[in-house]
C-alpha cells in the first residue's frame, strides 16, 4: 500500500538529512578553523612572535611551545583576532610574572644608577722645596734606596725606590736641586758611599731627571745597624 511505502522511506530520508547536516557542520567548522589559523599566523608575524604553535577547536585557540617571554604577547595578538572566542595556553609557556608593556613584552627593570667615580688617593704634586722634601722622605721611608753589602749594586727594592724618586723629580722646578748622599756602615771604605751616590745619580738621569738637578756627595755613616749604612739619602735644596 502507498501509505506503508512512505512510512518505510521516512526513516531513511531522516538519516540522510542528518548525515548531510553533520557533513555541512563539520565542513563549516573546518573552514572556520582554517581561516582562524591563517589569521593567527599573520597576527603573530605582525608582532614579531615566533617559536610556538596555535591550534583551533572551532573558535577556541590553544597556544603551545611559545617562549615564556613571548607568551603574553602571543596571547594578546590571538585574542585580538575577529572570530576567536577563547585563548588558552599550555605546556611551559605561561607568561612570566611582572608588569607587561603595551607591546605585550615584560617590562625590563630600570637601569641601575651609575657608580660614582673612584676617589683619588694619590697625594697632590708638590710645587716647592718643602713639598718635594716631604714627598721624597715619604717615598724613601716606604722603599729605601738600598744596596747589596759592600757593593754599588742596588737591591731589587732599592731600584724600585730610586725609580719612584725619579718619577717625582722629573717634574721639579728648575730652581730646585737635589743632593744625593751615600752612606756606608762603620768600618767600610769611605769611597763606597760616593760610588753609591753616583750610581743613584746616573739612574735618575737615565730616567728623566735633568743632569744639573741631582748631584752626589759622600758621608760615612756612624751606625750601620740593620743595613742602615747601605743606602742613600736625598735632600732638596734651593739654588
């Protein structure tokens, strides 16, 4: 009968309709996801963010693989896309704590104030006889110009002391002269004291002291204890 035939065809037609509807919805969902994925790619390129992936389930976005310092910027860019409903981030891409700038990147801490320049502890350069004598005495007290026993050979420390004095005397004004007095221990050859003074005079001249500003004299020391008799003294004089 005709009525019976139609009643048998109705379930089949309904199934076909539901299948076509599902295919249409699935196809539309695929189109939306493809469109949003393309927009997401462009949006990330516009803000210069890379190194991660954006996937869509319908209009819902999921971000993975973005570096922590770029995650906030990536989320902001995807949220601005027309048609995106929600944005989630997964994995180790959570944005770092702290304030975010308008570009989406974490703000950097303010630069540290510049360190003050180190204060100079070097003494002021002397300008007169008293100033030069005080500086000479300070240098010789720190590093005496000493010699090996019974020789005119400077000890390593003695040579360093003489070079420090030479640096000082190269800046001395012309009206000053410097007397170099050699000493020897009691009982030593008196000529040795003059030879030591001459050795220091030559060293000063080789290191920039003017020839007529340093001259040698001799003196026999009366107390030679602890090597005190194996040195030279230098005295500033006014011309």
